[in-house]
C-alpha cells in the first residue's frame, strides 16, 4: 500500500538523519540523566516512592519536549516541509512517519532512563514499563502535531512547551497512577484511551496544520 | 443575514440576558430558601455552576465553528471560533474565581486540589491561554485560522479526557475529594432558580459574543476601507 | 452580615465587576472605532474634492 510505504520512507529518513548527525538523541539521553541527578539533590531524604515516580514522569515529559522541539527544525530550515506537503502523499503520512521517529527516540531514551532510575532511586515494575510504552505513543502523537504547529509560528521553541504541557497532563496522571497505585489496570486502560482519542484526532487533523 | 435583522436579534438577545439574569439573581437572593446543610453560602451555586456550564458551552461552540472552518474553508468562521474561545476563557476565569470564593467559605482555603471542577478549569484555562499565545505568534491568514481551529478541536477532546484523568488522580494524589453537596437532590425552587440563572448566563455569553464579533467585524471592514482609500 | 453572606455576595459582585470591566473596555474600543471612522470619512472627503 502506497500509504504505508510513504510512512516507512519518512520514518526511515528521520532515523537515518539522526544516525548521521547524532545531535538529538545524545542530547536527550544526557538530559534525562542529568535531570534524574538533579532530582536526587532536589528531593529531601525521606521521599516517598510516589514522589520519586512522579519526578521520573516529569523527567520523561521534558525529555520528550526536548526531542520534539527538534522534530521539525530540519524541515523548516531547509523548506523540506513545503516539499513534503507538495508531494503526492497523504499529509497524515507525514505525521505518522514523524511520529514513529519520535517514538523511536523516546524508547531509546527510556532504555537508558529506566535502568538509571532503577539504579538511583527504586525498582522499576512491569506496570511502569507498560505505562511508559503507552505514554510514548500518546506523547508522540500529540507532540508531533503540536511541533508542526509551533514550527509554523514565529515563537517556535517557546511555543511548544505551552501547547504541549496542558494537553499531556492526563498522560502524567495515567503514568504515575499505573506505577504506584494498587489498581494499575485502570490507569493503563486510561492511557490507552488517551492514545486512541488523540492519535485519531492528530492523524485526522494534521493535514490542516501543514496546509493553508 | 441582513445587518438590520442581525442588529434586532442582538438587541433581543441582550434584553433577554438582562431580564433573565436579573430575575435569576433576585430569585437566588430573595426567593430560594437557605440550603439545609450549607446555609447561605450555598447560593454561590446559582452563579458558579451556570458560569461553568456556559464556559463549556462557549468552548463547544468554538469547536463547532472550528469544524465549520476546516470543512468549508470560509474565513469568517475563524473570527467566530476565536471570539467563542475568548468568551469561554472569560467565563472560565469567572468559574475559577467564584469557585475559589466558594472553596474559601466552605473549607477555609482559596484553593483546594481536591475540588475536581476547580482543577479541571485550571487545566482548561492553561490550554486555552496557550490558544491565544498560538494566535499571537502566527501571522494572520488562513494558516493561523487552520491552526487555531485544530487547537480548538483538541480542546473539546481534552475536556472529557481531563475530567476522567482528574477523577483517577483523586485516588492517588488527594484521597479527600472536596465537592459541594448539590446536584443530587435539588428541590423544585432550587432547580427553578438554577435554570433561570443558567439561561441568564447563556444569554449573557451570547450577547457578549455577539457584541465582540460585531466589533471585530467592524474593525476588519474599517481596515479594508482604509486600504481602499489610501 | 455573617461571614457566609459576605462571601456569597462577594462571588456575585465579582461577576458583576468583570462584566462591568468588559463594558468599560468596550467603551474604549468604540471610541477608537469612532475615531477611525472620522479619519476615513475625512480621507474620503479629500478624495472626492481632489
């Protein structure tokens, strides 16, 4: 199918670019590690597990922001986005391809972040891993669309956090809930709901974000 | 729609708003009896909840206009959607303020994270405040209209999702949920007063929306005139 | 007036205040619009004379 061929091509392009330039991913890895260390110094001695988990999610959120800010920079600077939009592919394929790239970056960052968290703070349960995986989808779906919006504005990097943070508050609730509560299933289901609603909405409306 | 017909509608709307709101306020202060448990302070309910519902209605209206814009590409819907969001934010701020006063008099604090409605409106306020930041940082035109419309649509999707999230969050972060003991058993007089105030707030929002929209339209036409004459 | 009455009335007054504030801001806007119309009328007059 042409559509998925386009998506694969776009995703592969982003990953190859990153492989060659190696600027975004190392920054994300270093950022999440530094943040975790800062949190150690910021927290008092007898901090509860809930608070530490909460801070892990905050770290993940801001690492995602870091990656997303860069998501459309290359496109914008070399007017690639105009070219992509003119290409005879469904514009939502751009969103999907870019989104898959973002998920890949997030997963790679978490492969480092979660063991680091287990080392510095406390054990990482399976619920946390599943929650992180589900959250990645939601964050990437919403973040890719908002990054495209911010790229079209004058404020760019300043605007993305403002747009992103209110929209992903439910993800934080779902993620922290799944990690610490006695009934993780409810929170994981909620994350799934968030992913479904916002992925569909983003997929359907991306076309309007990149065209006039 | 001809201008004169539109003007008559606007006057009718404003008049209805004035009558309904005055009647509702009078009912809330003079007619309705004190609530058995909460006492006099419960009367804040007759303004606070209608204002909250009106805010939701404004955001819903904005999303409808946004959908129309994306569907038909007619630029006038952009102005209408933007104005509706503006009204929604004004009523949202009023919800937060009246809710805060009610929290202060009921539980002693100006802010309680345990109040689901307050927290929901805080999240929505942040979201729609970012809407204005988005508009200010994009040059006027069809692109800005599209971005605003998509964002407005995300907003209405966020309302139920956030509500659910805050409900779930209550279990972990705040086991004590603060909620006012209304809504379940409203007496006939309470319900009537509530309805009148609700109708009043909705028509007030409609009136302000109409006025604001007319002002913006006149602004745009004056700009066109200026360009034609210079 | 009891404390509860004070707070309840304050809530109603805040709403009134915000609506009145809106009215004031709108008055400013109308003044500006009137000024612009006057300017444009003058421009049109000048155009017609020329």
